[in-house]
């Protein structure tokens, strides 16, 4: 399954990078005479409400999805690893303070806080990334804190401390590396999560604004043409589902590979 | 037990305070002047000033915060800017619709997930298991904002069996419930499978198997009941995901619940109503998690909060 996942992700990356060469059409070019036309030999996925080629737009949308995924996962994981390892390593009041903030952010279900933040900050790609990072780091912090609580008692960490290594050095060189396998799994699944969340926000009109082709925004506009042009809904949605499935397969496979104890159990 | 209950309840208070503080802060995160942002660029200075006074934005920040908290405790979340209706009333009016949808989605997902999880666990490693597991992973990956329109396309537009949108009959409920419940069904099926497999390794199940009890019987008569504890917990914890999913599902199917109210209020920049909806959903979620933890404590006597 993880190979299928890796293949899906690879194909998407290729589509995102080489998109302009894979389709003869410009994702922004309008052919108003052909608007809402279904899939044909020339336009594989058909045309949208402004006569733009949906295949070219889906390829172009892959860039937005991957960009959001990479930035959100990078920002959230760095903040989460930093705060989580500080909380776990030092314990006491620092841990108490960080854990309370984590508890409060976790008190908002899933996307709700992101919806709230984008609602007040205004819909844009930057604000989507910001909102998703604000809620994203919490999961990493929790994970890393738990791992650090265990690894700070390990012999090689104690030895480094006894040898007089500085705290930042112990954290960066000895403690944090022990958390990386778990973080890698979470980051892979997090890519899927961030892509799904961006699409959801864009679908609600709170994310990437037109004319930028985002899969969620395309679905939002497709909703108005469900009766006369369902291909507006079918193809961008399929792209989201397949890419998210790819990251989920990959994440599941990595978890099995990195933690044999969960193999076959987590399903 | 009593100590566990008290500690768990005491832990909820700072979380609720934090949630309320964040929701209060939202209005101050609006870039520029919040009152101007709500009324738009063309609004006159008098109107903007009047709104500032009405929302208390002219008062010192601490006073605003105190007023917000006092109001929230009393259930007074201000008035809608657009309709002048009390925010609490607007939310309570939509609550039955959201609860109906959430309950239906949970019934759909439990009805699909438990049999799927059991089948996968009983036939572990076989084709059936792989098929069920793949189906579950696919269910998690399909966004409900895609599944919803697709279901509407097939069952409402093409086949004409069910209404496309709105609320009223049981028929109206089916497509939104499936579209909202699919992801939860996938998560629950995975959990049921994992939990059952865990339970099947327990000595009492092994003993039953050694006595010649068939695997299917061992699963259904012995392991299944105990494996339900983590599944029940997960159902409770996933309630929040259902509430957030409802925001999207209600928007797709024009379902007159709190989620749709939230999205509409965002469109109208009716921020008191936005704050009210967010606060209401978050507090319900915290309450549901608390309830889940308490039930968990009762179900499994080994669990005590230390």
C-alpha cells in the first residue's frame, strides 16, 4: 500500500512541477464559446464556467495543494518539535504552560479554529497557511513531548548530560533525533490533512481566491453547475481524494516500517 | 472514583476559560478597525462609531473581556448585527437541525463500521481484510465536500430517489447523513478491527479457543464486548469532527443548522454571530469530551485519573 501511496505522491509532484508542459492549454485562458463543455478528446476533463481547461487547472491546482501541505507541515512540525521537546525535557512550569495552550487549542474541533481565524483575517492563501499552522503544531508538540519524556531518561542522554553538554546541544543532537521517526509518520499523514483542510476552506469560499486554481475553489464553483456540468465537480474532487489517499497510504506504510509493533494492528 | 470525577471536572474550567478568551480575541484579530470592517468601506463615521459603542469596542480591553465572559456565562452572546436577533436564540433555533444531522450521521457510521471492522478482524490477512481496510482508508481520504455533491448527483439528480437539499422528511436526511458519516465510519471500522485483534490475544479468548470455540464465536461472544470500550471512546471523541464536518455538509445540502449559520454569518461579516457559533461548537465539543472521559472511567474500572 505504501508503494501505491508513494507512486501517487510522485505522480502529483511531477504534475505540479511539469504541469505547464503536460497540457497544451493555459489554465487561465478562456474559451467562452465552449464554456461548461464536457470532456472531449482535446479537453480531457472538459471546460469550466469561463471556458477554461479543467485538466490544465487540476495540474495547476496540484501546485497550490502541495505548496500548502509542505509549508503548513514544515512550520507546524518545527514549532511543535521545539515546544514539545522543551515541555517534555524541562517539565515543571514550562511544561504546564505549554500543555495548557495545547489543551485549549485542542478544545476546538478540527477545522473550526481555522475557519474562525480565516473568517476574521480574511480569505487568502497566506491566511489559510497561517490558520492551518496555528492549529497544526499542537499535534506535533503533543507527540514530541511524550517521546521526549521517555528519551530524556535514556542512557546516552544521561551520559551527554554527565559529560557537560549544553542543554540546546543535548536537545538538538540527542533528544530530538529520537522523536524523528514518529514525527515523519505524523508529517506524512499531516500533508494529507493540510491538503484536505485547504480544500475544505477554499470550498467554503474562505481559502484561495479566484482566479488562482485551487481544487477546493474549483469544487466550490462546480457546486453551482452540478446539474448541467457535473464534470466541474468530479475531476477536482477526484484529484483531492487520490492525493490525500496517497499520503494516507504512505503514512500508514511508514508507521508500519518504523514501528513494527503497530504492524497489522492499526489497520 | 469521586476524586477522578472532581479532577477531570476541575481540568475543564481553565480549558473553557481559554476557549472563551480565544473567541473573544477573534474580533480583535480583524485587521484594522473591526467596526469599520463589519460595516464596509462606504459606511459613515457616525455609523461606525455607533457600532463601536454597541459592541462595546469603545471600552477598555479588560472591561470588554469581563463583559464578554459575564455574558457567556449567562448565555448572553450579544445580538446579530444583521437581524438584531439574540445570538443565543439564533443558535438554539438551529440546534435541533444540527443534532438531527449529527445523530443520523453517527447512526450511519456505527451501522457500517462495526460489521466492517468485525469482518476485517475475523478474516485477518485475507482478501476480505484487505478490501475492508482499503475501503476504510478510502473513506477517510474522500472529502465530504466531494462525496456530498457526488451523492446528490447520483441519487437526487440522476436517479431522482432523494431530494437534493433542504430539511423536512427522512428522505432529506439520508444523503447529508451518509456524506457526513462516511469519514467517521472509516475511522471507527479501523478502530474496531484493531481493538478486536488486540482483544483476541487476551488469555480469556485464547482459553475459549482452546476449548474448541470457533474464531467467529470467540469474536462475537467473547472479544467483541470488551473491544467496544475504545470504540465507544472514539465515537465520543469524534463528535467534534462530526460537528466541524456538519459545517460543510450543511452548506452543501442547505441544511438549516448551526454550521450553515456560521458560514452565512461569515459571509455577512456578522461577527457576534460568528463568535457565538464558534463558542457554542467548541464548548459542546469540550463537554462531549468530558462526558466521554467520565463514561470511560465508569466503563473501565482500571482507569483512574492520577
